[in-house]
């Protein structure tokens, strides 16, 4: 059983008077209990939309999302399925996701209440994320960015999620806090037996914490594999390009916002393989037929 099973998920964004944007175009991904999966890809490739569909916040136009073997369908805000509190999200900007007018202890208390946990105190949750328990009486503005993200993690974990999703949770932090917060998230998720879907464009940090990497391109997962294998021996030409684009091979670089070539419009994706117009090794078949298979969706790597 997978904790999370995303199968051929399709999500469209509709804006009146414009063509629909197919932000997720048949993506498949699994996360097992206790597993850390890093989801990487350029800005705009559909990572956040996939995460929102997993939480039932945007409807699927096709495919399926199953969480703990139950389908996640779109739920109205008033009718959030209690099972979905077992999926908790941590966002890029903790200042936006925390209420500035409430003490952080009270906000962490909401998570504990959601889990029916009357034994744990907010101060104990703060200590788990490396902050003094006495800080529960303070307000969000009294903390640094890295500390606020620790508070957001404490609040998420207080709800006892079985799946934790971080959507670029370290992108707004100082370089010194990034690896610390990422490692903290990994350790706390694994300790509690939860799965972690960690979305980031910083492949060097993902490499430190993920058991498995999923690479997304224009709405699809183009390669998945164990982190060490993907890092040492990337197979999809897009993954290879991403790794080459990291300026420091010792892991100090970041994914670029763009690779050479045009970033295709998700409202009008290329025929065949979506990456073929930018691919240095494209063959005739790549323009004609979509490589709709895994774990490497590339005609150079057909399944055995
Ligand atoms: N609410 C929205 N309405 C219309 N288009 C959207 C909306 N949110 C995202 N998009 C578009 O969907 C695509 C994927 O966006 P997103 O999921 O945010 O990607 P990522 O998180 O990888 O940067 C982009 O082309 C983006 O412009
Ligand atoms: Mg995003």
C-alpha cells in the first residue's frame, strides 16, 4: 500500500476568456509511509498545482489521487474531510501562513486539537523543532524567517499528519537556514513515520534529504529514482540538463529558472515528447509519439 498514490493526474486551470492551462498533464507519483520524496523542476512546471490537488484544493480533470487508499476528490471548504487533516502542508512563506495576531502557541494548539491530542503542549512542539518552549507566548513577528518556518512545521506536525508536504519550504530562507530546516523536516517526518513530499528547486538540498527524486517537466513526471542513482547517473535528458546547470558540482548551485531553448506554453504543449524541442538528443519518434511510461519517460529508455 502506498500512503499517497497519484496516477495519471490531470489538472486544468481555467481563466475566463483564455485557453485552459493544463498545469498537470498526466503525472504519476507515489510516496510511501516514512519515505522522503523530492519533487524538482523549473518554475511553472506544475509542482504546486500537483500539491494542491493532493490536498483536494483543486479538482482533477483526469486520473486519480488516493491517500491512505481512499480517493481524494475535491472537497468544499466547509466540508473538508477530517481524513485530510492527516495531510499537512508547509508553504514557502511562513509569515503568510501564520496568523500575525495570534500567539504561536495558540496556533500550534490548533494542530494539537485537530489531532485530538490533549497530552502534548505547544511548548513541547516548539522544543521538537529546536525552539525554546517558553516562546509559545510570542507572536510571529518576534521570530526570524527560519524560526517562523520551524513554527509552521511544529503546527503541521502537531496535527499528526501521515503525509507532510513542503511546497518550496526553504526558498525564502537564508542559505544558512535552508539545509537546517530541510533536514529538520526530514528527521521529524521520518521519526513520526510520516511520508514527506518535499518540493524545491534546490536540487542540492533535495539531494541531502530525499530518498527518492521525482523530476517534473511541463506537467509530467519525466524521471523518478533513488536519489543517489539520479544524482550520479541521471537518465532523462532533462534531468541531465538540470544537473549540468548546477554551477557547483559539490552541491552549492541551484536549478536555473530556465534551460536553453523556449519554455513551452502549458496551454499549447509540443506534440510527442514535451521536452523534444529543447532536447539535445531528440530522435524522429520523439516529435511523433509521447513516451508515456516510467520510470524514465524517454524513448532512449523504454521499459524492459
Ligand atoms: N490559479 C491559476 N490560474 C491560472 N493558471 C495558473 C494558476 N496557478 C498556476 N497556474 C499556471 O499553471 C502552471 C503551473 O503552475 P504551478 O503549479 O504554480 O507551477 P510550479 O509550482 O512548478 O512553479 C503555470 O503555467 C502557471 O502559470
Ligand atoms: Mg510552486
